[in-house]
C-alpha cells in the first residue's frame, strides 16, 4: 500500500504539482477502543484509549507523511519523526516554511526544524492567532478527509503496520479525488461557452 501511495503521489506531482514551499503540520487524536501497540489513555478524555496521528501536508492539503503515536504524548515530540518521513519525497525546495500551531511553541521544535533546514512559522502561546492560522487550515481539512473514512476515525486496529496500511490507502484515495476534481474543474473551465480564444 505504501508503494501505491507513492505512485499516486508521483502522478499527482507530475500532473498537478506538489506545493512544497509551504507545509502545514498538526496532530489529530482519534478513538482506539481496542487498544493496541501505540494506544494510550488520554488524560483529557476520561482516560479512554486514543491514538494521535501527526500529519504533514503541502500547501494544498495533500498528505505527505503521517506518523502514528500515543495520545498522551504532546505535539512537539512527534514533530521530528513526522518530518523524517519526508525523506521519501526527494529534494525539497531551498526555502520551506512549516506552519505549526502553538502546541509546537518550544525550543525542541525549533531545534528539530533547524536540524532539517526548515523554517518554522509557529503560533505563539498566549497571543491570539487570527492571521497566523492562515496557512494551517489545510491540515485540519486533511484530518477531516481522513476521518471521513470511518476506519481512521475510530481505529479498531491494534498493530501499527495495519494502521499505516489504512492511512496509506486513505492518502491514495485523497490524492486520486483531488486529481479527478482538478481534471473536472479544468475541463469545465476550458469548455465554457463564453470563453475567449
């Protein structure tokens, strides 16, 4: 399934193009009622079993990498393993900005970004962020796309390999849908009746 995901991503990059200059990264906590290798009790949610998906997307919301971790872990420790999964994409642009919410506002997060040659735009704790949130909404939309596939919204799988299989399948479906949507809107735009030559 990872090979299928990679093939679909390469096709999307060739046809539409990945927008890698601006990346957005955030975590999403989902139910894991059966427990499992990475499931943990979420202290915020009455100690119920949960897992956390840390996802990085391009500027259009195309999923680039997803790392699965324990729900009781904070966002910052999952930043480095999630960014390390980007190595399969090949060379990144010279200037890459990673947009993060205030959960990543720490020296450890800034060090992880600097080690990988990435610039971080991190929302500050204690400050309102209406303007800072402008580039981060795409990762929230991708979380919604993942959760629309019910298998990822309530994760009943116990092994990380199986969870990664379902995530890779979801990513492939998301990219294929975006390819179809782009082709459809381009076709409608090119064939509109009042189009000038």
